[in-house]
């Protein structure tokens, strides 16, 4: 007879307790898994099932699928067979069919047949439609053949690639047990996958995307177009341009675009395009208590308008609507951000400005109550009226409210004196105003600050009997047209600067309303600034005309041409003195004229290093002999790109980092690289994900340096501070570089 041998601690009174805990462990039944397909039919084929609890794993590859008692409380399971799955389910998601049985649904796989495959090996990569980055496929099949391929039943982005041509990107929603036929298209170049998303990354179905060539404004070509699916995804395969711009629009959203999109030949890149509904202004506008019907409401940029043709800084007007009969104006939607809201009363030449911030998908309700306040006065020179003088009236309250980064001030009220020296106009708010009197060439004579109240304001100016005048000439005493002239007037505590310009004959004139000590200096691009001239002026006596001599710098003259031979306008040309072992020194910089012509100061020595960049014109570096010959540089048709990703050790992105580049031993100055990216509408630092893309670079070997850890001087001296890596950029290729920062 067999005897049960008990551990010593179980003897005596502890025996009952031991049996109470031991009985369930020895008598509980295993947990049976009932495998069903998507139709609810029992799966008879072999399936590999694995159950997990913490770090423990048990797998089964054939029936019966019984989980032992010790793993009955497993956390999750995976299952896949040749024709089913794969799945990954949590225990709590499984349905009980009894005390000791769970049902597990494993959908059938779909069958995919690919037509048009070449003899060369093709790789099929499957990415889940909800993938965040599309950098690593969920499934990968090598040496794919045309015969049916079993793939999981879910929504995928398919990438068919031979490694040399553009991946053929396609979208597929594979349902269990279904058959699909797709065609393989071999195209040169690279491919683009994008996802259109709205607020909180909700996908936007039906977003229209256009791929545009990167060129000067008005010269872009539409290369391809597509529409996003219900996951917000869209694909364009076979891009042959070095870099492109993608523009995406959808009903109810603002159009958005991303410049500088690029990828290496035989690869694809992914971009997420965030669509905004934007914000708008709904304003009730009254003038003297009644609706300001017919007045203009404008949304203007906070930034100074480029090439505005005016010497006064002005803001670019982005939208304009009229005030209705009921006194309401409602602007179009604009992207969230800082703007200027401007009201211009009907039949008026001046405006009321205020700084605003638009929020996403919100209306900004404003109440604009305008009232007429008359401002007037006279301008006299000695005992005589001064006709044709300009008076600018600016509300002082407009200036402290500038949003950060604003470069264009509010538009002032601009008035001109008549033959009697009188001026008059209207401002729309009471408050403290600054009145500035100036000549027609915008040379300021002086200012007065007054309070404008219910009765308006009268401000008179008494100018000196004579102006401070003269002419700007070169070394040969030839007039220099349109030179700038700076007058510095001595005031308590320092010097007050007043700026003006000479005319086509080099003549300038500064009216003044006081006497005292002043300095004059002139300059112009392509010339060395004049020496300062000091003189004392008296209110009742005109000083003699002054001659300011600017020295014509030795220049390099030439043309920048588009690839078709036509002149390239608005392209940046910068010259540098680049002596070995020394940081490059800027000699001059200009934008090309409408016919592509440029004239820019050359460096000392026998050669000048020239950098050329602009939208549609890849960065170009040339060492030009200082021999006086006309230079003709043609924008390149082939360029390269570099994509740098900077991450911390925890793999999070590092934002707002910048780099310095040395191309084939030539340092690209920091200002040139930054200007190059700004010309293209791209950031010059890493984004929130740590990514910095630099497109339109000349092919060659690059040394990459972290800007914060190096300098132009240390790099020029051959020191390795901040050195990251050396990378070779092949023509029409994009090199990727990942950097881990401590």
C-alpha cells in the first residue's frame, strides 16, 4: 500500500489547509481554445497559437489547443496559420463558450495576384494604413511571383520595389477570403505617400493633392495629382524631379502645401499634411454711430511686403471684404496665427489697424467703433507756405501692440500740403498721435506728438529757411542715383537718425525745423559708404550744399540664367573672400534683376567665391576670376538632398538644431545655407520630430557639423568641433543621416 509522504511543516493541524489549497491545482481542467474563422466556421487546418503571461510563453501548433492549468490566466495570445491570421488578442477580448473553453476568431487571409512582374526579383512590403511613420513594413515578401500570395486581411499600403526604380505604391483594403489582382508599374525615380489629417489627426477623405515642380513663382508645373482615401492616404509613384512641392486641399479646409519634398531614387518618403479649417473675423463696424456700409475690411500679414516698390514698410493684404448695409463684415477663413485687421472707411485713403490672433475653427467677433476726428495744420518755410510737404500721422497705441516678429508697422495717415501749405485729414480713433513732416523723397524733418480728442488736433510745422542738401557722387564726380543718405541730428542723450534717398541725379534734401549739430553719410549697394560730414545748421540760414563721395567697389557683373537660357529674376547672388584657413568674409549680396543681371562687390585678391541660390535654382558655388569678364551662370537641373534626423538617447526628436556644411572642402557660410532654405520656404532648423531636410544641394562630399558646437572659424581652421559625419550626395539622390545627441 502506498503512503502519502508529507512535508514536515504540513504534519498535524496543517494537513487540512494543505489539502484545501492543493485540491484545485490537481483537479482543474485545462482551458480549451476553439479556433473559428471570420465566418464562424471551425478551423481544421494547423494554426500556431501562443499564449503569454508576463515573460512566460506557451505555443501550440496543432489541435487540441489546450492551455494548461498553470497558464489559464494568460494575458494575451497570437495565432497564425498558412491561410489564417495573424491576430493578437487580449484575454479579455475572447468569448467564453463554457467554463473551460474560449472561442478565438482568426480571419482568413486574402489572396493577392500581381500582374506585369518583371524577370528581376521584386519585393512586396505591406504597411498598416495606420502606421505612424511607414519606415518599417509590417510584412515583407521577397522574390515575389505573379501567382497568388496570401496576405493578412486588413487595410494596407503596398510597396512593390526592385530597389532601383520608384516603388510602386498602392492602397489595398483586403477582406478575409477575397481575391485581388493588381498591376505592377515600373517607373523611374522615387515615390511619395501622404496622409491628410484634420484636428487631432483625424483622417480627411477625398483631399485633392497636386505635386508641383519646384520653380520660381508662376513657373511651377503640375507633375501629378491624386485623391486621399478614407484613411487620408494618397500615393504618387515615379517622381523624377530632385525635389517637389505638394499642395493639398479639401472641402471645408484651407489649402496647405509643403515645399522641399524629396527622397532617394528607388525609395519613397512619407509626409503628413495637416489641414486646417482656420479662423475668421466677424466684425460689426460703425462710423459715427451708423453702419460703415461700403468700408473695406482687410486681413493683412504682420510681415513687410517684399518688393512692394515702396520705401515705406507695408503689410501684404491677404483678404478683403466690404461692410454690408447692416454694418457687418465677415472675412474668409485664414490659418490660425497673428494678423492685422484693417478697416478702411469708404472714400478714405487711411485705415484703422489692430493686431489680432485667429484660432483654429473659431470666429473672432470684433466691434469696431470708428469716429471722425479731424487733423489739420500748416507747414511753412520761414514766412512762406511750403507746398508739397508730406505729413504722416500715426497712432502711438498701434506700436506697442505689435505681435512678436512683426516687421510691418500700421499704415499711417499720409497727407500732402497744398499751395497754401495747408493739410487736413481724418483719423478714426482718439488718442496720442505722432505727426511727422517730411519731403517728397521721404526725408523726415521733424516730429510732434499731440493728443487727438473730440475736437481733433491742429499741428503746425515751421521749417528752417533752407534745407540740408547736396549730391551723392562717385570717385569721378559722377552722380550716383538713388543712394541712401543718413542724417544724424544731435539731441539730448545721443543722436537721432533720419533717413532719406537721393534722386536719379544723386541730389538729396533734408528739411529741418531746428538748428544744431548734425552728421551726413551716404551709401549704396556696390559702393563703399561715404565719409561722415559734420556741420552746424542755423534755423534762419541755409547751409551750403554738401557733396558725399561714395567709392564704386570693384564688382563682378553677369547674369544668372534658367536652364532654358532665359534670365532668372529674383535669384540671390552673394560674394565672399574665402582665403584658406580663414572664415569666409562676405563682400556683397544682391538679387538678380528681371533679366537675370547682377552686379555685386567682388572679394579682394585674384578670385571671388560666388554663391547662387533661389527658388527653382539649386545652390551653386563658383570661384570666379576677378578679371572683369562678364559672368554667366546657369541654374542646375540636377541636385541632391540631405535629410538629417537628430534624436536624444530616448529617441525623441531634438527641435531647432542647425548644421553647417562643408562641400568638397568648401565651407558654405551659415547665412548662405539659411537663406537657401528660406528661399525655398523651408525651415533652417530641425522640426519637432528632429528632422531637417536640405534640398537643392550640389552633388558631392559633405562634412556635417552641429552649428551650436562649431563655428565658421573653427571649421576653416580644420578643427573638428561639432563634427557629425561625412556623407556623399549622389546626383538626384537623398542621403539620410541619423544623429544621436547626448
